């Protein structure tokens, strides 16, 4: 259902500043916390004493203390101590590779021997003072691949987001989809259109006229396991569109990190990175508020979609040309999942004969 030998966003850095956090990632129940010197750590969320969730405990001097009987865990998954008991012989619980970068805590839920920091998706905008970022988190009750489908086909904006970013020209503009290695790219360009309400707000935020025709673009990039970064923006018509001088446009990257929880639920880390007026905190707040409303509309649709699919598992969904981005993304995921399964299947002993 999902690749496990890869990096997923588990939480934002601030979510584990004060106390442990329980979170299920790809079916793995984890506890995330800060060990000594603030090191981000992820362990199996299971106390080896009585099976209590370690996320219900607390962190004392870098050690995770179970909230049931006070057992202390080290960041390697080994038991450190317990009041009045000898527990160093307890078997270690599982620890997961972790990277803290770009304001997020990333975990590797698969084989720790294969964890490679070089495979973490590079985010250039997250390291530059020329960019601002604001976002949030939703817990959504649907297959994470439905969210990928949603983001790789923005035709739904005309209908789901009619009062914010939708417009009829999205339906009318041709869509181009291509695969570049493991990355899938879907593009749509709309020339000489009126900016919808969200983009009029953004134009005003960059001190540009919002009542003139614009050229608009949407470039969706899927990168496995489940990252979708979407280049979006508008420029005053006739100024070069996507390639217009910054003085004539507002452009951003819609950031979507989709982390599977179970086969029918996921964590959705959403946000927008922009390279105009990066120090305007009020503008960041306005954009975040607008995005929250937009993604809330997606949430209801996706959860109801999952309920229908669960109720009718034998029904085949139709595929149109607008679905190419999602279809190609799923093919990439299927190849990665199959590659993970292959070594396990080949290692199984052959059946014995009498």
C-alpha cells in the first residue's frame, strides 16, 4: 500500500518541543520526542514493561519516562532504569532513523540499514531568507493516494473551490503530463484570465493591481513517496506569464507532504512557500488562513470519497485524460512497493517435498 524504505514527515519540529508525541506512520506506532541536547528521536510507542504507550509519558533530562510505572528509555530503544527495579536486561524496542530539517521531523519507517540522509527531498526554498513559509496539518480519513490524485489533477478547483481559487478556465485549459525519472509533472497554463479571489488577495499583498487580466500557471510535481510541490502564480497579462519579472507577478510553491497513517488515513502537512514580500507576517497569516479554508473543502470531499470506495470495493473507477498525473504517480508508487517486496519474497524458503 505504501513504500516504507523512504523518508516521511512525521511532525513539525515544534510539535515535540515540550512533550512526547504519539503518531502512527505507515502502520508503525511511534513516539517522537527530544532526547539529550534536543536530538529528535523516534521509538516504538510501546513500553517493554506492560505495553503502555510511551507517548503518555514525559521527557526528563533527555530520557523518555513511561507514564505508567516510571520506566526510563534511551534513544536507542534500550531500557535505562526503573524505580526500585533491575530492568537493563529488558529487550530493546524498535528505534527509527530520524532527520530534523526544514522545520520538520522526518522518519524512515522501513529497514533502518537502508536509511540514507542523501535521499531526503531537498527543499531549496526552506533554506533561503528570500522565501517565507506558513502552513498547517490535517488528519484525514482517506487513502493517501486519493490526496495525491487530488493534487495532481487541479480540475476540481472549479467545483470544490469555486469561491477561492476556482475558475472555469481551469476546465478549458489543456493539461500536459510527463514523467521525469521517478517524478511526475502535470502542467496547466491559462492566459489573459481574471484572477480568482485568493490570487487577487495575493496581488494586493505584493502591491500589484488585482483588477486586470492575468496569466496563470499550475505546475504539479509528484516526488515519491508522497510529496507534491505545486508551482502556482499569476502575472499581469502580457508580461511573460511564468517567466515574468518578479515586479509583475506573485508566485508560490504549494507544499504538500502526505504521510500515510493506515491504509485509509493519512497526515497531511500543507503550506505555501512564497518569494514575494517574505518578511510580511500579516500576509503570511492571510495566505495561511486562505489555504486552511481551501484545504478544509478538500477534506470533506476526500473523506466522503473514501467512504464510498470502502462501501463498494469491487467497483472500478473511471480514468480520464485529466487523471494522468495521478495515474502516473500511482505507477511510480507501485514500482517502489514491488521493489521492496521482491527481496523478501525471494528470501522465503522453497516448499519442502516428501
